[in-house]
C-alpha cells in the first residue's frame, strides 16, 4: 500500500526541534521528502533554551531514518531571500513543493508594561512577517505543481487572549487573517491554506526559565492566571499530536478544508 504523502515534498520552518521536528518526522514517515530551515542559534530575548546546529542535524538524521531525503539549512525566516533560495533548491533537487508548514516562532512572557519595543518588534518580525515570507517564498512552487497545502502555526493565543503576552497574542491573531487572505487568493490554484492552534505543547519552548517568566508575569495580575485551563485533565499536548493533525490537513483526505482554524488545545480556548 502506498503511503499517504508518497512523492510529496514538504517545506517546514523551525524544523530543528519541537513541533517543527515532529512535523518533519511524521510527514517523512508518510512518504514526503523534507526541506527545512531553522535559526539553530540564539533566539532574541527568550527565557527558554535556544536550539543548536546539533538539533538541526538530529532532525536530518531522523528524517533520513524514515528513508526520505532532507535538505535542512541554518537560516532566518526574517530573510526572504534565504527562504526563496531554499524553495528554489527544493524544486531543483527534489522536483518541486507540495506542502508548507510555517511553524517557526518565538514567545516571551511579560506583563504589558514590561514589554519593550524590541520584544513587540521581534514577535511581529518572526511570528508574522516570517510566516508571510514563508508563504511568499513557496506559494509559486505549489502553484507550479498544480496545487498544494499550507499550514500556518498559530496558537490558542490566536483565538483567545494569552495573558501577559500582548505581543504574542497580536502576532498569533494576525495569522488568522493571513490564513483567510492567502486561502481566498490561492484557492483558484488548488492551494489550501489553514491555521492550527495548539494550546500548551511539550517542547523546548517550555525549557530554561520559561515557567519562571510565566509565573513572574502572572503575579502582576493573578486573576488572569486561569485563562489557559484545558477541559481535559492534561495540561499540554505532545508535538506528535500536532504532527498528526498537520499530516491529515496536508493530505488528500482534507482536500475540501481551507481557510479553517483548527485547535488542538484540550478546549482551553473556550474556558
Ligand atoms: N510550545 C507551545 O506551548 C506552543 C503553543 C502554541 C503555539 N506554539 C507555536 O508553535 C510553533 C513551534 O513552537 P515549539 O513549541 O516547537 O517551540 P521551539 O522553540 O521548540 O521551536 C521553534 C523553532 O523555531 C525556530 N525559530 C525561531 N525563530 C526563528 C527564525 N527567526 N528563523 C528560523 N527559525 C526560527 C527556533 O530556532 C526553534 O527551533 C511556534 O510558532 C510557537 O509559537 C507553541
């Protein structure tokens, strides 16, 4: 039996670790070759550990262990030229592009009056412009192929306020509008565009002093602390659960789903 994504090529940002790595391994296990990019170095201002080139190399190893090809590069989603160059490599070396997962992002918890222009700007530059860059660099290749599927990684903070993160919430809400805008114009080319909205996820984004930074911000207004409560008694998903959702969304089984915003958050958006 052929695999669901046999012959497909997927382009994934933020691929060095966490959800991006899980998407790469899952899509490869279903038959896709992978191109990916990650800063794989110091992230601006975050309280959690930054990824390394070794993390990126480990993702490469895991994709190849699935028997698929991988072109992974160190680079920045703020650099449109680098994203275009990788897209061109996908076409030249792997024959084209069918799937895009715009996953790279940062998250810095701070109370509203402790946020700096740098924090706000970095969130817009990476979480919004970086995602726009990703689609702009890849959509022509999907159109050239006769269609494809794009997934923008937002957050429950893209549907509901995540307290102590005005900048992050702003950036993730922007992706809802971006999903709809691209879906409207790319639909005639058989390109589908959807966003996904994870609640908590067990990734290195929660490492280092992330919990301390969240707790310190929460102390400024404890009445908001319960806003991220899930209905099911589990506080975070595993990255592989998000990867299962993405694998479905980019497959032909979801061929009539576009411009949709799908949560995987234990219900916390409605708490
Ligand atoms: N972990 C969570 O609880 C959670 C919840 C909801 C949404 N998200 C979102 O999911 C996505 C993946 O996050 P994760 O949990 O895997 O975190 P992570 O920090 O483990 O992984 C994010 C990856 O993106 C990369 N990245 C960051 N800025 C980049 C840039 N400018 N250029 C290239 N690569 C860059 C990082 O190097 C890192 O490898 C992010 O968009 C995040 O906002 C995470």
